[in-house]
C-alpha cells in the first residue's frame, strides 16, 4: 500500500490514458478503427513527447508498465483454449505447429545475426509467429526490462498486420485457391485475430471461417511457444536442464489457466469478463509504456524493427506457400 501511495501520480496518469483509450473505439468507432491497445500506446507517446513529465511520475509509470503488464497476461489466458487445435484437423495442425517452430527459431537466430536493437527483434518475431500484441505482452517480461522495446515491437507488428490485411486479399484473389488454402495463408500469417477476420471475410464467409479457425489454433499454441522461446533465450544461462522450468510466476499461471479453460467447461459470461479485464489491464499497461517512449527512439528502432518484421513475415509466408503446394489442401 505504501508503494502504491508513493507512486500514485504515475499510476493515475497511465490509468486515465488507458481507460480513455479503451473507451475511444466504442464512442467514436468511425475515428478510432485500430485496437485500443495501440491507441493507448500512441496516446501515451504523445503525452510523453509534448509534455515534460515531472520526475515524481516516473516510478508509478514504471510500476504500471511492468506489474500491470504481467497481471494482464494472467487474464488474457482465459481467452485461449486448446480445443481450437482439434478443430483444424491433423494436417493443418502439423503445418501450423511446424511453421511456428521454424519462425521462432528463425527469429532468434536472425535477431543475433542482424543485431536488431535490444530485444525488439525477438518480440516482433514472436508476435508475428503467433498472435500479435497479446503474444508480445506474454513474452516481454521474461526477455526484456526495457519497456520501449515492447512498445516499438507492438507498433511494428500492428503496422505490418494492417498492411497485410489490405494487401493479402488483393494478391490472393489473383490466384486459383480454395477457401481452405486461403484460410491457411491468411489465418497462418496475419498478426491479430482482427487482421485475419478483416482480410479473410472480405474474400468469402467460408474463407473467413477457415482462417479464424487456423488463427485460433495459432493462439492456442502460445503457451508451448513461450516455453520454447524462453528455452532459446536462456539456454546459455543455465547450469542444468531443471533451470529451464524456472519460469516467472505469470508464465506458469498463464499455462495453468489455459489448461483449466481447455479441459473445464467454465461459464461463458465468466470467460468474457476475464477477457475484458485482461484487455483493459493490457491497455493501461500500454499507456504506461507509451509514456516512456520518445518519438526519436521510435523512429530509429522502428525503422530497423519494420525491416526485421518484414523479413520474418516473408519467411513465414514462404513456409505456408510451400505447405499449400505440398499438401494440396482442398
């Protein structure tokens, strides 16, 4: 309690920006067409760069950007279920699982090779491989203490996802593909569920349903993806194999909740409430992260992050195209 009282100014500032950002798309849907998470990030950045934030706000902003981000991961787990894996069939599941494994491995080694600034490359690649902002939020506390990297990665992934949402349907309409093939290419590559729905349903309802099913299966693989990527990042820092299982509390909690949701039939209303709480807490955390990012750092790191993210995305698309050609899905 004493800590909260000491840091209340920064917490309240992030809370105000976060709640306004969360409400904005509901009250002004024609103006704010992007996720409230990204709105909060940019609103926070605008405040940070147009107003000299007093030093007494900094500890509260840091507390909110760190602890609330970890807490949001726990609530977001209630929207993930392994039952989506069963819905896509064995062939599609193998394709998606192998694709994620290869993209995560490629991300780790490419980030080292090209020296992408900080941990931005890891976060961009992880978000691209699985589910955009939520995946970045889930991974970030265990791989970086620099919250600027988190904000920049989310900005990059959402920018590339928006471009892909517009470009992919235009490209795929020129090809002779089945709805299943379209669903795999869109659902297996675009960054967020919103991106997938926007792109696939613009082509046909059948393609939309197939793409969403594939996308939800990718989301369900978030927990294994977290374990694998944490292994890649920390494998040179441990003395024996048991230390690989010393994950932060929020990751074990995340995995536990996803297992609970997958195997126990919880009330839909409860799951919806948990999902909303998760989105609100993540939005407030992103507002705090935005309050720590300068436009200069976004411009410098963002440029390299976009190039890196594009390389990861193209690699991912090549894998999916090869899978479509190899398996001749109908």
